[in-house]
C-alpha cells in the first residue's frame, strides 16, 4: 500500500469485523440515550401517516394494473374492473413490478431482502401462481416459447463469459439453466445496460451506459447473440420501446432528439422518460422543474399535452396494447394512477392529499451568477425551521414529490425547501454536466447559496441529503459549517478516494472521476467530506444514518466519517439500522428511522435556542 492510500479507519470497511460491530453498538447506544424517548413519540404519530399506503411501483397487463402498495402492510395487488385483489406475497418487501414482455399476463415481482439491491424475483401469472423464482439483481424480463430472457447484474461474482465486476449481461433461462446470450466484449466493468425487446422477442434494442452521459446502442439478435452497433457517443439515451420500429431518445448537451425508425425529431425541452405502444409515443418533459406529458402520433409526430395545468412528477410510465399507465405524485398528492386510452384520461386510484400546503418558487443567485431554482413548501404562519433538501447528481431531477417525512414535518410547523442544484437534470444534460467531474464544486456552492439566502432571512436551516445528496450536505458542512444549524446525512457517499473500491462504486467514476487518476484524485481530495473534516471550526450538530444491508453505497462511508468527526470533537452522531438498505425498509422500520430524524432536528434546534 502506498503512503497516499493509508487510511487508519479502513477496518470499518469490513462489516463482519468486530471493530464495525463494536462502533455501531456504541454510536447506536448514544443516539438512543439522546433521542430514544422523543423518537418513540414521533414514531407512534408517524405510523398514523402510513395507514393510507402509497403506490411504489406499477405495471400494465391485459387484465388490469398490477400495483405495489406500501404501508403498514405491503401488498402486491391487481386492479381490475374497479376491484383490488391481492396477487402475491413473498420474501422481504416488494420493491418493484414489471410486465414480462412477450406475455399478456405474466408479471415479475422483485422483493428486496432488508433493503438490499440483491433480492428475489418471482415470475407469476394473473392468479399469483409463481412460475419462476430467481435470485440476484435482475430486470427487463421477456419470454418466448418457454424461454425466459432478462438482464443480470454481476456485482459479487464475475460473469461466466469473462470480465470484471460490476457489469451486466443478457441471459436466457432454458429448463432451469441460465446461459449468457450477450455482453462479453461489449459491456465492460462499471457499465450497465437497458433493454427494449421487439414485439416478437427475437431482437432487443440494447443501450450500454457508462455513467449517465455516455452510451452506445446495439441491435441484438436473441437467437444467435450477434449484434450491430447502431450508434454511440457522449450522450445518454432513453429506450422508449418498439412500435412498428424501435424508438429511442438521445439526450445531448445541445438538445434532445427522438429517433423513430430512421427519422429524427428535435424536442425543445429535457426529457425524463418515454414509452411506445403501437403507433403512439408518450414523452415526459421537464418544464420549470415539473413534468409535462405529451403524446405523439408516430407517423405525423404531432403532439398533444395531457394533464396540463398541474405541477407533478411522473414516477413511472408503462405502455401496452395501445394504452398508457401514468404513475405520478406531487408535493400535496401522495400518488395518482392515470390510464390513457383513445385520448381519454381516467384516474383509477389516488392517495392522500396534504391539506393547506402553500407551494412557492424561490430563485437564488449562485456564486457565479447562475440562477438556482428551489421549491418552498410550508403551511404559513411562524416557521420553526427550514429543511433544505438537495441532491445534485446523476441527472436526477428534484421535482414535486410526496414524502411522509415532509408531510409530518409540515404539520409540525417546519418549511421544506427542495433545491434544484447543478448536477441534476432539471435543465437538461448541460445542467447535469455543470455539476460533475471537475465541475462538482458547483453542486456544493449552489446548495450553499440557497442555505445562505435562507440564513440571511433569519431562519434556522437544517441541511438534508441522502446518497449523493449526503455527499452534497457533507461537503457543505465541512466547507461552510456556519451555513447550517443542523445536518441530516443519509446512506451517504463521503469517502471520495475509496468510493470506487466499495461495492458498485465503479459505476460512479464517470460522474465523480477516477481516484486513480492523479489529477482527479487531487480534485476529489479537495472536497471529500471524510478527508476535510475541519480542525479549526465546529461542525453543526449532524446525524449520519445508514443501513447495514446497503449493498449500493457501502455503510463504511457513514461509519468512517462519524468516527473521525467524533475523534476530532464534533457533535456528529451515527445511527445504523440493522434492518434496512439503500432500497429502503419495511414501512415500520422506515417510520422508526424518520422518527429519529425528526427527534434529532427538534433536539438540535432546541440546543441552538438554548445557546441564543
């Protein structure tokens, strides 16, 4: 090991080691003694917000709509003819459903075990009868003549056709035996794929992604495994599916293009999603940090907008047999399921409404003059404090979404600010690239600009970020600790020199840069929260939380940061949940996690009031 690679806390990367078990016990005990009583009170109240389950995943089939309801009891249900029938129960909690292409009635149900990405998938019919049970990270299912096709992610073991992890392959299952069809020499380590099957399931349109800004598109023969490279470049693509021909979207820095059977059409707004069924194309555009839905005729490419006049986020879309299914949410509506058929929109199910919420647009000037948009959600009157949420990465847009955590905080008198900082996709690919690699500092400065604006108004500001958002908040508190009165950092990326060596971190190199490159290593070191905990300034009270079953962002990021900060005398607390992962947890566990977050916010602001 080179001197530059020396990490005195590397022992905490071994989750089976006694050091990790011991430090988790110590930190969890400290949090329990500090917040346990308050958290219990909040937990009981938060369970009331879970009595109305939310929809987390949907799929359209011939006989209706398959839905995952997540509440005090998780349910995979079939909605048909105005009735709701439980379809299936499996191991863990249901995380996603998707239609098996090539079939009118088969559904894949992906169950997460303790919130891990690695899970168990059941392929079931409309009566819930399981036909296949598969383990691992698998998706994009299709079936033809009794042969099941899907994408498998190889994260822990190398694919049988060679290559290093993490990587993806298209495989087929015949008589219980899995065989790789395609991927060797085409999909490298740190690359992942998306698949759209042809209607006869003999071909597949395959996108190979290296990060979120580079991709290649292949046409693959599923029988022979042969393939043709259609195009590739420094842009991302969305596979919309097949009508009479395949359709996909090119998301370039200079603009968005829709490729339809050899024809190319330009679109004037960023696109988040697209789906084809028969001769229609549904496109989800971004306008003013909210979604707009248009349906195009594939022959004329004439479009009409549906569901206009509302501000919402489309969580997912599906298309089948000439119908579209839209799953959407907003700050004030838990969810809505809308079926589009023959130009008519019918709402088949919807969730709870947040009453008396006021939503405003907030614009702040960034460090370089760039205008940063945020949403401000409140219930009016005196505000106890502002929860400032930011993410800023992987072209993921922060738009109007319901969260029971926010609902509860609003009812407690807090305001919520959602910052659309650079690195996200709110303004298209150029906005994303303005916050990655050597531009990553823009993400943190944008968040800091919003925090500074709110502080100048005399408000108490609590920074909140999860995953890549944890990196954002972690970087802000280590650079400008005076801007936040408290910080909440969940399931975070915090060690920027070793992130690529932990679990699937290789996937993120195109976003953050390669720590093995001396130039990027120096830049990463300049903002890595773990390496920049200040010696001469005090961090705000900070709660770091993670789940031991997070197999996407290694829990060592959170543990090492908390240990180092504690050793340096900072008021940093760590809570490690033993029954959750990056994909979440059972509702009761998620409510308990939220209870500690709310308890910490109340406690931290109370300490601030005592000091003042």
